[in-house]
C-alpha cells in the first residue's frame, strides 16, 4: 500500500539566491546579464506590420521597375524564332540529323554536308574556311526535337527523311577533305599565237621519253614556232581534260575510242586518261545521290519521276552504285552483235570535250578504251534498259511487287499525275519499251 509523498526540505546551500543586486529590483536581471543578450532585429520593432507598410508606401516609386519586368512572348513567336535559328545553311530548311563543322562550328543537315563533300567540297559550306572534321550535334538535335514536339507540322516529309538517311547515316562522323591541287593552267594559245612544247618535247625530261618531232619554243626559236591556226603540231594533240598539249605517241598518252580524244596522263591524276571500258568511272556519277540530283536520269525515263523514285528506293537497300550499273550496261552492250556501233551512229560521243578529236575509224571499229565523260553517256544510254532487266530479277526474288501491264503504256496520264490528290495513281505498269513495262505506284 503506497504512502503519501512528503515534501522534501531543500538544504539552505541549494536554495535559489533571491537577494537583490545593487541597482536592480528583486527578480529583475542585472545589467551584466542584459549585456550578454543580442538586440532584436529592426524588422521586429514594436512598430509592427502597419508601420512597415507605411514606410513602403511612403518610399518613392522605382522608375526602372517596369523596364525590368520580363516581356511576354507567345508560343508561336517563340517557335518561329527558334526555327529561324535552326535552319540548315545549305538547304535553308529545318535541320535534320544536324552536324557541326569544326573548328568554325557552323551547322547543317548531315545529308547536306555529306553531299557537299561528295560533290567536291573541301571547306565549310558557310564560311569556306578550312575544316577538319564534321560531328553530329546532340544539343541541336534536342532543340529540334523540342520544337517538333511543340509544332509537329514543321517536320520534314517522310520522303525527305528517307532520302536524307540514304545519304547520311545517323551518328556518323566524317572529315572534309583538304583542297585538291589546282589543275594546271591551260596551254592552248589564243588566236595568232604559237603552240608551246609539250612535257615530252624537252630533252632529258623526267618522263624518260622524248618526242620524235618536238615543238619549237616560240620564245627561244621564233623562226620555227608552230602557228595555232594550222591546228595541232605534227605528232601532238590537246588533252581532253586539262587541255594541255601532249605527244600522241608518248607512253603516258591514252585515247578514248568513243570520242577519239587524247589524254596526257600527266595533268590531273585519274582524270587525264582513258581507262579500259570495264574499269572506267562515269563522270559525276559516284553514288546514288548523284542520280537524285541528275536531270539526265529523269530524261532517260521520259520524265517519269515515279519510276525514277522507285528505282532509287530499290538501289539503296541493294547497295547498287552507278559504277556497278555501268559495268552491267557495258557487259550487255558488248554481248550484242554490233556492240557500241549503235551508240556511235547516234552521235552520243560528239562534242563531249572542248578540244579537237582525232579521226573516227568507223562505227564498227574496236572500242577498248573510254574516258570518264563518254562512260557517263554509256551509263545514261543503257540505264532504262538495265532497270527493266533488273526489275525482272527483283520480281522473282520478291524485292519488288509484280504489277499488270498498263494498256495505255507511257501515254497513261494518271501515272504521270500521281502527285495530284484529285487524280488517283494508275495501279498498272506504264510501258517503258514496246517489249516490256515499267512499274508505277
């Protein structure tokens, strides 16, 4: 059973000292204690909130307050301004897979910059400064993605994206080649002047071969100089590429059997020559992008842009290059009874170069060498027929859908008006040749 608690008496030495300190009343803190306390902030002054509000109201207005207020921009205006900053310097459209050129840091579409390099560009497309590398830009891609999420209508069409992806692989880093060595100055004198010696006319030249009939230097021997009005000097001609004078019998000289023009083999490497027919590289036809930009390709199909686009869509996944097409075209021509004779009779190789050609031995003469320009003519001549043969193989392996023939043939207007929404496309194949039909969408 619990007992009641008894109060405990506190010893005198433990009781609180309540004696007064001189200068203070009982129970009030001394000055020494007050000196240890920190004064309260002025914001907690006894004037209160109302006094502080009155001080604010009495203060003069800030004249720059309105000027510092942020201006409100509409979402459409912001999107327009952002799009203007994200335009490609080549195609002037919204960037697609943007890349940055270093060190100048100008930016372009990856496909535009790649086409610039493939077409011979050796510097930045914007400032023309020497550039070292081209790299994809993740920051610019993020900005483009943000803009397109806000306004998807600004995006490129699916067809444009597909064509760009065939040219530039996403994430690819490449280099811009250094400027090529300039072609030598043309040595063709103006009317009334004299022909100058070719590189093989000089005794002891570095090519190890000397002309049997060297051309006299008009400066050193003006009495025996050869006038230009009389044509090419004996045993000499002018190069179809660099247009410098050359020795016809020199070991470095080659002749195109199509256009009958000579090439020096000295002026510009891989260009001042006529290669064997099977090893030639058609001029200006390096990859599929050159097909896309060539109006002559569309002329081969009589302006049938739908058929050309179908061919281009097929070439990309199959990794077929213009040079491989040229090789197959040459094989097909050489398998014919008259070989290149029909092309010669059509005058396909006339006036291909700006120099005087040699005499043609006849349509049925052997054709073993060809220049770059004539190789392009051969490619364009046989491109349509090659596509017809290739389509037959594509039908068999399922690479292309087989379609019935259109009785209207190339006169089908619905196929040509494929892009018009009010005119449905023809579901049949318009005729490319009397013997076979080409496809249309």
